């Protein structure tokens, strides 16, 4: 808690069931391995604890945050093997977002003073140290935008402050590859699978900044907001300032995936 020394996952529950809970736990365990924290519980026990938190709080539509820290009892940055990791689960009601939010889309800006280091060993870790993203989002909000898009050290697009980003060009979906310095989002993975199932070509590669400015469509994804159209980048309209056809198709298909998954797990 003092040093942001830990990892976390943010998840969304529908009808009291977390969508892609196992995928979130797999990513959490990967993050813990990278930062050398011993998981305090087995995946099964964490799964049960998350579900219990939702049930105890009598939640249906819910925001769930699962965090694991290295453990208390030290001053300074040295880590000792005898530290016992702490587990924190937050579960609260989530009203969701209005249809108007998705019809309007969001305005994004290229972050000015923060970069994503794609060569950092923790670039793919959902770390409790979120300061880089916080500063980027604060600056974007101050300038009238909803989200910041971070570039990596080579000037390529990495990700949003709290989302992965996709662009659409000539009917193809393009998204920054894992070596661009991104967190490989759970929603991102679902969207890629959906697109390929719909026979929409998907490219995972380095994406230049001017490709975002010249995109036919753009959207961002995360577990809480799902698939959100980007209608403006640094005051330049994308897709005429409204959600594009492929973006709408992906969003509808994602919602169907959620419904299908939830029904089969009730």
C-alpha cells in the first residue's frame, strides 16, 4: 500500500456472475509471477472469494476489484520472503453506462508528458502503481478530453490510460501489438476473437500516431465500459464524429457474448 507494490484486476459482473473471471485470474497470476509475489491463495480460492463478495453484498450488476499486495511489515523498498501477501476484494454496485454515452462516443487526446516504456519488465503488468496513467488522464481531462492515449518510447500508440485501443481502416481492425508496451486486456482478447469469428481481418502490430488520426473508425475497450466508440482525437473527428459501423457491430457482438456466457453459467 505504501509503494504501490502489488497487482490487481478490475472485473464486471452481470447477473451476479463475473465475465471472464478465469481469464482475469490467469492474468493476475502472471502479473504476480513477474513482480515476484507469491499468490496467497489458489485460483479456486480466489474465485470463490470473489463470488462470495458479490453474493454477500447482494449484487447483480457489479464492479469488482481484486488486489494483492506484497504484504505489510517493512519500511523502505526492500522485500523480504517472509512477507505475507494481502488480498483485498472490493465489490460494489455498477449502474452501467447510458446508451447516449455509446452513441456520443468519447473524445481522446495523445498524452503530452507521459510515455509507456515498452521495454520495461512491468509494461504488461496491471500494477498497483498507476501514477503514469493518472497523470495522463488528469492532463487529458484538464484539456477537455475523456481519455488519454499513451505513446511508447518509439512514438507508436500503446494504450489508453484505462483501456486498449483499436482503429479501423478499410474494413480492417488494427490494434497495438503486445510488444508495443500494452496491458493485454481481457476485453481486448474477446474483441479480437469476435472480430475473427465475424470474418473481420485483425492486425496486431506497431501503430503510428498518424494512423489514429487517419482512421475510418476507432474504439477503446476495457472490462467495465466494454466497447466504447472514439469519435474525436485531439479535436479531429473520427468517422464523422459518430460511431462507425464496425464499431457498432463489435459492441453488439460483445454484448451478445456476455449474455451467452452469463446464461450458460447461471
